[in-house]
């Protein structure tokens, strides 16, 4: 003992550390376990885009640390049993794994697994293996958002020890199979958390839930039938989310809820309420009777439930409520005082209703999100709402507020990030106070469609999105606006601004959207766009701009939408814009552009272009064949697109004006699958190039009001998506190709005022076109022109595409075509047609759809012929008499 006391202190520490460490060392990871994990690792590559959720930000792939130089129990995401050293937990959430998850994956050899988390990865086109059901020790299984498809195997029900099951899909690519929910839950008697979301369960809800259940989340799963009352009596239930199941009916129990004392989160948005003449009284009635039991409810979501009538005023049982959403219903009347009196309210969403009157003062001091947009609320804005230090989002848009806007009133909202006062009748109290009184936290300011007058006020330099279009602003755009170094969106459209566009706008380092359309801006475009600028949308439509298109736009490599239409630009066709890799929309209509359009055969220009409109200019020469050949985005529908998308979805709602059916039509949002070519009202001559037939996804083609000659190419019949074709006012000759009759989606056709001859094709959409589509062609005959074509000839619909068992049903069908309705329906049909094409490309089963269309067309044509014969018989009878 004396010798130990003489040892240096650090030696004693080292000795004690080694002694303690050696006694705590676990057994080494069994070799077979390590080999199983390494084999599993080899199945997948690492792709940063495989885990793009916000929840995965900052997390690195866990399998990168897996190697033989270290014990597998020390690998990231791997946890072993302290006694056996077998792997009992595997957490690979957000590990950026990408590849096929095989049914016989080595992971199923880890028989001791208790927790398995594979969420937030990319196992595209992989089914959930039945072998998961062999991991019978599992208490936790999470397969969410990992791109699994197919059916959830019934073997999952073998996991009798499971306490938490989480499977979130992206769409109905993941299903459970009809009536399988009860079978899945049969043996899962220990469940605490059941979360199945965004998939095709397509089932009623069984009553056999575990009494231990605390979380029941089944949103967007195609449930139907009536929700069993037993769900409301689960004693430990804290979260119930059945939202986005429109076929699910919810009847609230008349008796006392056992779960009302424990429930904290209730989301029933998008379901049906029953058992009451008025939906709102059906919900609030039971709560009014038992409000003393709602001591824990913190979140209530009743969005999009078709609720009508006023919100009941005598409700008092929500003293713990923090989130209340009843948006997108048909509620009317005033907002009752119990809502504004909620002491803990943080989130209030009542937008998209018909609520009216003035707002009461709010009792809560913790509000951070208020959205009351799209109602009929009136001034004034309550003072209590303007003294919320935690308020981050405030929207009063689309109401009847008419205050004189003084930004001093917002000075106490120190945390406000978004302020939306659009679509009201606000006017300036003192516009010079905008900059000095707006808060440093504000990054999104929306003042669109008010009564703001005078010069453009400049907000503080930290603003990111400034929307102030559709007002009455006048004067010049001050160059000081270029000092807004964080500005991403500048929307000044539809005002009375004049003068030149500040050249410095092109040097703004963050600008993505410049929308200056429909003002009175003049002079030349002197804007110099810097190299590497982030500009995505540039809209100058409807001004008085002159000169050439600025060549510095070549530096805008991210540009997607360019609209310079309806100005006085004097230039040749800007072929150099074709090198922009992301340009999807090019509008140059109604300018003074001129000259032939020549392209090189070797350059691949405009690879992403979907819409080009250069109508009403002075372009001449032949149609640009080589340019049309380059439009790769118009040659096929993107079959990989999972959901319809709009151009500008993530940064701005772009809109354009196109000419269709002789009229201008505004697309307030640009569907990314919409494609159009408008070369009308120029001085083009020569022939229509047959390469247009390769643009099979083209929706609109307008070549009218030129001097084109020759025949209509038969290959136009290959443009299967075509909905609008205008070749009028040219010098085209020959016959109308019978192949055009196969264009099933063609809703508008005009070949009027040409030199066409012969028979008009019949069948399919040609049965719907009126005489105006063909007038001005003296040698055309056949329906709907009065001259008879004689015999069946080109009017004959091929037997192979005509259903055969329909004729006997037609005489008594009572079906008549209203031609006015057909024409009025064209605008809606344009969008519906695009949707049908999308469905066909997504399901890859167009035959059934075409068969239905063919049946309808066949019935329509036959009925017209029979009625035509009947009219002729009646006419002959009257003549004889």
C-alpha cells in the first residue's frame, strides 16, 4: 500500500482506467452479424438525392463507417445486445441508400432485431418483402418514405411484439389490398403507434385496435365506410389522424368519450360528417355536452369538410387548444369570441370561408400563425393582433379591409416573417414610412390588388419577396431598388409605372423573378444580366419597350420563362437564346421582329422548350424546319412524372397569354405538360414541314395568317396529343388528310380560307366541327358543308376502330349534341385533355381509354347520320305535300 502511494498520480489514473475499461468491454460482434451487415451495405449505392427530406438535413450516410477494421457494434446506426453482442437495433434513417431492396436481403438473417428503421431512403421499384414477418422480435418497424411499391405483405401481422409500425408512402403505388387492414391488425395486440399514410388501403376501419394504442394515423389511405365508435373509446389515444379520406364517414358517439381526457391531436380534415342535419352542429354538439373532458386537446383540424353555417358560439371546452384549422369550408357569420379567447392559441387557420364582420381582440399572447384570407372580414385590424411578439405569419388577404395602411402599426410584431394584405382595399396613409417602419424579420410582403397610389416605396434591404402588382403605382422604378441584396421575387405588374427599366436589375445577386408586365415602361432594355445570375422568370409583356432583345440574357442559364410579348421590339429572331438549357417558355408575340429564321443543322437548340409564341411579327421565309426538329421536350410525354407539375411551382406562379380558337386566353398557371407552337400572323411561306409530326406531345399548333402553300402533311395525324390546330388564312391546297380524323383529342380545327379540295374526313372529332372550320374553300365537300361527298369514300370510319355492338341501342338513346355546348366546353376540354394524356402516360394503359372514346364517337356519328336522313325524309314529305 505504501508503494502504491509512492506511484505518480497519472500512473494510478491510467491503471484504474485500464482496469475499469477492460471490465466493461462487451463481447466482440459475432462475425456472422458483421458479414450480414456488410453484405447488406453492398446492395446499395450512396446518393445524396435519395434522402432529400428536411428531416435529413445535416445527416450523413451511416453505412460509410461500416468496415472490418472496427467492431460492428460500434458502427453508426448499429446497436448490440450487451450480453450476446447480437445486433438488436438498426437505424438507417436518412442514410441516402439507393437501390433494389431484395426479398431475400441478408438483413433478414438478423433474427434478434428489435428495432429497424429504414425510412427516408430510395428503394424504388422494390416490394416490401414478406420476410419482414420473420423478424418476430421486432417491437419497432419504420419503412416510411423509402419508395416501396406493391402490396404490404400479410406476414407483417406475425410481428406480435410490435409496438410501433410506421409505413408512409408517396402515392397509391403502395397498397394493403382490399379488406386487409383487419387481418393486418389481428395479431398486433401490443401496438402503441400505427401510422400508415399516403397509400391505397381501400378498406373499412376494423374495430379490433389494441387498447394500448396512443397514435392512430391513417391519412390519405382511401378508407371508406363508417368509423367504428370504439375508436373514440380507446383509453390511451393521444393522436387521431384520419384526414384526406373523403369516403370515410365519421359519426360522433352520443355517449361519453373515453379518449376525450387523453386526446391531444385530432385531424379529420377531408372526411364526411354524418348524424346531424347541419355538419357543424354534429361536431360541436358532443363537445358542447362534454367540454369539461377536453382538458388535453391541443390540435384540431377540420379543414375541407364541407362544413356549412355559422361556427357555434357557446363552446368553452378547448382551454388547451393551440392549433385550430377550419379552412376551406363554407362557414359564415362572425368569428365567435371563444376562438379569440383561447388562452394558449398559437395557430389559427380559417381561410377560404365566408366569414364576415370585425375581429375580436385576441387573448393569447403566443400566436405565431394567423391565416384569415379569402373571407369577408372588415376593418379594423384588432390591436391585440398587432402586439404579438411571436407572430411569424399573418394573412388577411382577400377580405374587405379598407384601412389607410400605416406600417407603424406593425412595429411591435418583432418576429413577423410573412405579411399578406393582398386583395383588399388598403390605401397608403404614409408610404414614406414603409422602409423606416417595416421590421427586420420581414422577408415576404404581399400588397397585390389594393388601392395603393403614388411612387413605388422601397422596403428595407432584407426583404426577399415583394408583391405589389395590380395597384395604381406611377412614376419611375427607382434604381435604389437594386440595393435589395436578398430580393428573390419582384412583382410590379399591372401598375402605371413608366420610364426606363433600371439597368442595375440584372446585377441583383438573388433575383429569380422579375415581373414588370402591363405597365408603361419605355425605351430600350438596357439591363445587363451578370454571369451566373439566378433569374428564372422575366416578364415584360404589355409595355412600350423598343430596340433589341438584350444579349446579356445569354448569361441567365437558369431562365425558364421569358415573355417579351406586346411591345415594340425591333430585332431578328434571337436564336442565341436556344443555348439556355432550362428555357421552357418563349413569348415574343406582337412586336416588330422580322426577317427569316435560320438555324444550324448541327446545334441542338432549345432542348427544354415547351411553349413558343412568335405570332404577330414580321418573320418571313420558310418555316424553320431545323428549329422545329430541336424541340425535344415536345416529342414525348414524360412518363416518369408522378404528379402533374406547374412551371414555377416552387418559386412563382407564372402566367402567359396564348391565342387559341381565334381568341386570347390567359393561362394563370403553366402546366408543365402543356406544349404550344404559335407562328401565326407573320409572312412565312413555303410548305409545312413534315417534321412537326414528330412532336407527338404538341397540344396547340397555330400557323394561321401566313402564306403557306402545298399540302397539309399527313404526319400531322401522328401528333396524338393535339387539341387545337389552326391552319386558316393560308394558300394550302390538296385534300384534308384522312389521318387527322384519328386525332382523338382534337377539340378545335380551322382550315378555313385556303384552297383545299375533296372530301372532308369524318369520324371522331370531325363530327363536332362546324362549317366555320372549313369555309372559304370552294372545292371542299362533305359534312358539315352542304355539298354532298357522294358515297362513303373518305367519310367511312374504319371498321377496325369502330365498336360493333352499339347500333341497336342508338335510336332510343335520346342523346343529342348541343354544338354550342361543344364550343363552350373547349376551354375546359383543353385542360381535361392534358389530364387524360397524363393519366394515359402514367398508367401506360391507353387502350381501354381509346376504346371508350371510340364507342362515344361511333354513337355520335351514327346518330348524326340517322337524324340527317330523318330530316331529309321530313323535308321530302313536306315538299310532296
